[in-house]
């Protein structure tokens, strides 16, 4: 089993090789069976299909660069928050007149690592991008306008997550629970294994006692199809001690009626 810092090093190495190495050297970071879903909602693809994207993103005209700014390790999975800067060769204005116009994108990838320290899967949650960037990033994928719309739109999914936070913070179990399917599963934190949502009553009772309260907040939601990734904060208020805040990444899957089918929580180490 790898330490958390070794797990982070595996992702950092893949990103460094993306920027400095050949495709074959970068490809050696991954298992032969590696699958990628980038962005989430477009379906899993084998790694070999990604070579066109690699070549496209390494042309002089595109010049994509990326840096991780947060890595959360939970078991064999890593949440990587990244910032990508893309220059499409367009003429800039003012200070950018010589270097060209830049497009800055923030997105989150969830990587899985195998026993040998190789990446075996990746799912990327990314905000929608303009058509010209979609064509540059995903030359082998049909644009969103050519795919059937999901059963729930992004605003409905965001509201469902706000309701989850609202009723949790109010301490109203019945209303919080009814946001989930009867057979929904939860994994909090990731790494402990999935369990039925009704098992959350133990966590609920521990964190809604008079002497300890847990408050949940959210500062960003990325909706991809019928799934959403939320950057959240969890604040515990123990008795006679200062509040303690922990950054979290929560991943939700929804059914066609808008109920939460699964809830997974990646949490920073304390």
C-alpha cells in the first residue's frame, strides 16, 4: 500500500510527463487496461483512443499547460484539482498582445491507482467549454449539442445538492433522507466501502448532538450529465474547542427523477 505522499507523487509525475515527455513516456504511467472518462458523461474510453487528444493538445497552436493545486488521497483514489491554461494562438490585447489570448480552465480528475503504482482509471469533471475549445480538446468526441440532453438539467442538480446541505445543516433527517433513492449507497469517506444510505443515521446522530455539530458548506459544483462534483467544507464544532474545518470533494450520481443514487465523500487528512 502506498503512502498518501507517494500517491500524490504518482499523479504529479503523470502531469510532469504530460508537459515534458513524449507520448510513449507519458503512456507508461498507465496500465494497459486504463480507461478514461473525460469529461464525465461522455462514457469510458480505452487509453488508446486518447492519443489523438494528446497530439492535438501538444501542437504549437494549442499549447495546453496544467498544474495541480490540491490532491486528496482516499484509499486507492486521488482527487486532483487542476488548472489548465490554453493558448490558441489568437492575438491578445494589452499585455497579452505578443503572447496571445489565454483561456484558463479549472477542473477535477479522480484517479485510481493499482498495486504497481500505475494509473488504471480517470474520470474528469469539467465545466462546459466554448465550442472552439471543445473541438480543440476533444477532437474525437461529438459536441454536447449533438448528444441527447440528460433527464435533469444542471440547475436542478445544483438545487438538489443545495437541498442536501440545507436539510443536513437544519438537522432534519426525514427531509434530508428523502433526497436519496430508497436503495442509494454512500461512501464517506471514500476508502471505507459503500453502504446503504440508511447507515448514515449513525453519522447523523454523532454529528447532530448538542455537544458536537457538523456544518456543511459548498463553494463550487461541477455538473456533468447526471453526476455532479462539489467542492465543499465540513466544519466540526466540538465542545470547548475551536471549530475545525476540513476541505472535501463530494461526488453525487442522480437518477432520472432527481433522487441521489450515490454519494461519495473524499476528505482531506486531518
